[in-house]
C-alpha cells in the first residue's frame, strides 16, 4: 500500500513538474527569484498531488508538499541568479529535494494516518503508467542534464543551404518513441528485439561520422533508462 501511494505521488510529480510545465515557464522563472509562474506551477503541483492521492484526508499534507515545492523552486531561481553554476547542478539538486519531500511526507502520512483510497488500482498498472510517463518528457530532460553535467556538447556540422536539415525536435520525438518501444518489448518479455532496434538505429546513423559518439551516448542512455524501468516494472508485476 505504501509503495502504491508513493508511486502515485511520483506520477503526480512527473506530470506537474515535467509534462504540464511549459518550457516557457521554466525560462521565465529564471528571470526573477519569485514570479507568477512559480505560483501557477505550485498550483499545478497541488492539483496533481491531491487528485492522484485518491485520499480526501491527504489535503493538509498536499498543502505542505506544495509549499515545500514552491519554496524549493524559488530558492533554485534565486541561486541561479546569484551564483553561476551548471544548470544541471540546480536541476539534480532541485529534483532530489522534491523527491525526498514527497517520499517523506507520503511515508509519514501513511504511518500515522493510514491511506484510505477512494478506489484502488493494482500496483502493476500504476508502475506501468509511471514508466511510460517517465520515458516521455522527463527522460529527455534527464538525458539533457546528464550531457550538460558531463560537458558533452551537441556537435555542429557545417552544411550548405541546399542540404537536408534535421526536423526541429525530431531527436526528442525519436528518443521518446524508442523508449516507449523498448519498454513495451521488455514488459512482454521480448528482450532480443531490443538489440535489433539498437542495431537498426546504429545503421541509420552510421553516415553521420561526426555525430557517432554523441548519438551513441544518447542512445545508450535512452535505451538504458527504458530497460531499467522495464526490469523494475516486471519485478513489481511478479511480486
């Protein structure tokens, strides 16, 4: 029951902090330490955290969780303006605080008040939903910040005006679709098919010599995330 409750709050965090937070909000929150976008984002967090708790009594804890989230985001914006450090540093610190707070508050509420779900959903389906949500926009942002922390920059390739150029955001969409596919294959036990997808993508990218290492790192991270999630969800399903 506790694992289910924490996982639901994790889904709420992924939806509120990644899926339903426009990139424009993230940019505008870097301009000032406190903006209306901080408040609007906190309201989104409150909504998803309360709705996905499936427990009327969780209201006070959701309020506390939202206040902590809002305060953390404000402090993040303040320190970004005050101290010039890698964006990935603030990202990982911010996420650690958010995940620690939602886990701690969920655990305390469960321990002292218990959880009274309005309706119950099997843990397996909650885990699958969390896995696919994480494989979408959150994984793109995670991989981007891993690249930044390791100082891996996007290679630039000179091209003439008449050469074909990559579609905007095509790489992000490809990454999401390949993680969805890999996760789906692992959940149905088709591990060998994952290797075929890696090989196929490598062949398609072989001509881009200057991008080989960059694409390889991104592909391994992308497939690694989906594979680990698939294995974890499979273990949860068995138990």
